[in-house]
């Protein structure tokens, strides 16, 4: 580069100039018009996939996953489940979902709000409790496993559960279907947990069975999960 600086540079600028010149060594200027080039993708074009890879690496570094756990991450995304469902499982894997335990840890729960599990009313609502070790979750998995004719002892976390679940499938052809069911159970437990907290919380709402057969009000019907369609929510006075 053949450049000249019109004034004498300050001492602190000399280093910057040297660094700039060093980074330009070997660069040949061509006749082509300048254009943007997205470095994370070989084609130079921006892609969501390459962006995801960058973020994934950041997250993996942040949570410090083992090589085995990183391998499971890859399998997680191969499920045919809707992407928002898989994304939720992914967040649950790295314990980044708003369980009551996580909310309490971040001081988001209001003073006096319990961090106890809303499904069983006993254990602390951690991710592994809610999806694996809660009495309600155990019953749900038991039913699903009986249906699929598989069996294994509940491991300590979701990673290991996903591994056991995958290994319990003895047919490669059915593996994706197994993964789909796994995501569906996780999603269903989370939806039920939210329904109980946000729609059926006895501290704020009283439950009335709709004896007259009238439909719930438009707003509550829209928010309620399907299995509660015959229940009316009326705010306690
Ligand atoms: Zn529980």
C-alpha cells in the first residue's frame, strides 16, 4: 500500500497504522466492484444455517457440554417435530427454560411465590424434575413407554433420557418417529404446566364446571387447552 498521512501521527496512532498495514499485506486490489462477503458461509452469502452454527458454538461453549452431549444436540434437530417444539426441547436441554427454579434463581419470581412444582405440588420445579422425576411426568412417560413397549430406568437429566429413549428404539426406520414422540411428550408436559399456572391458578381464579352447557367466554376459550373446553374460568371476587 502506498499511502501517505497528511499530518504527523500521534504515538498511539502509529500502532494502529502498523496493524492496519500488516492486515493489508498480500491483498491485491482487483478491478471487481466491492461487495459484502459473509465469512461464516463458504459462498459468502448470508444463511440462517451458518448463523445458527455460530450461535450454537457460543451456547455450547457457554454451558460447557461434553462431546457426547454435543452429539445428542445434533440428533435433537433431526426430529420431524415442528421447529418451535424442537427449539423448546433444545432450551430445556441446556436448562434455559423459565421453570420456577430458574426464575427464582434469577430473582424474577415475586416474593412469596413458591418454586414448587405445579404438577405434583411437592418437588422444586427444576427442568429435570418437571420433565422426568415429577410423579406426574413419571406416570406420563410410563404410559407412553408401555404403549411403545420399551422400558428403562429414568436417568438424571434430559440428555441421558434422550439417549436412553433413542437406544430403546430397535429399528432405525422408526427412530425419527420415536424422537417425534419424545419431543411431543416434553412439549405436552410444558403446555400442561403452563395451563395450570396461567389458566387454572386457584389463587386468582375459581373453577366452575359449565353445567348449563354454555360456552366459555370468547377470551377464556381461546386461551384454554383443548381438554379444558368444558370448564369456565371466572375471576374470583
Ligand atoms: Zn412435580
